């Protein structure tokens, strides 16, 4: 488990200490979002069998959001057993284009194939997040941004992958919108932060109600 974020908060007499926040994900993007927002949190990846859950939903395009929500809660539930009393944040994201779901690419060859299949098309990112404490789900949110990839050339694909390298392997869809991946798109609709992995505004609202963020 790794601690991240600003220095430990000092609690004044009479104040209630905020609950611990644990991110049940190894995603550098999600951790970066929380860290940039000034949150102190622990990182403890869940390591669950995601494919077993996806099998129940795969093949039904409309079920992508349900699957993402199920995965997010399964991660949080697994990690909360190791952190009694903590608020455990689980999250997941599924890319859907037509009737096909996309996972993170296994290597650069898979990333190249994904980009070729997605170019010139609209896809959506079913992005789910939840917070679990001691086995009880206290909060959940879902966002489904829509992204339109432009019809880029083969030359661009090669230059893009050469510049980004293995960094694209950590992203479903083989792109990082916060980096060179922005050049892949002609239109983006929806929550920018959800595209990066977390519906931050909804999360902040919950954390303010719990006293972890100032009101």
C-alpha cells in the first residue's frame, strides 16, 4: 500500500478526523487526478479476476455501464476487507464502439489495431466509480462520455505510437487524452475527468459531505 498526496492534515481540538481514503486501483491516471486535486489517499490495487465478471455482461452493448459498475464495486469490496473503517474508492471503465468492447491493449501491436478500428468512429466510455466502507456501498456514480476519432492517416498512427510508446498500454482505447492522445479526436462530449478515469465532480460532492473536502 502506498500513501500519496499532501502532508497529513492537522486536526484541531473538537474537530472530527476525516476518514481514510483508499484507491482500489493501480491506475496512474486516477491517482494523478486525486493527487492533483490535493487529496491524501492510499493506493491498494484490488487484483480481482475482471474477466470472470465481464463474461456475465459481454456481448450485450447496453450492459457496458452495468459491467463497469459491477467491476468498480467488486474492486472496492475486495480492498475494503484489508482496510476496516476506510472509504475505499473503486472504479472501472469500458470502451464500447458499436457492439464491441475494448480492453487495455496487451502490447503496441494491439494498440495499433485498436486505433485503426476506432478511427473515424464514435465510441463511448462507460466510467463507473463507487465508495465502499466495511462492505457497504455508500456512493456510486456513472458517466458515459462520447468521443469521435478523426480519420487520421497510417503515418500519424505510427508517429503517435512512437512518441507515446508503452504509456498507451495503460489506457483502454490506447490513448491518453491528457497527452498526445488529444490529437486523435475531432469531438469529445461529456465529462473530461471521467474520460481520464474518474467522475471527479460527483466524487468531490460526496467527499465534502463526509468532511474529507472543505465545504
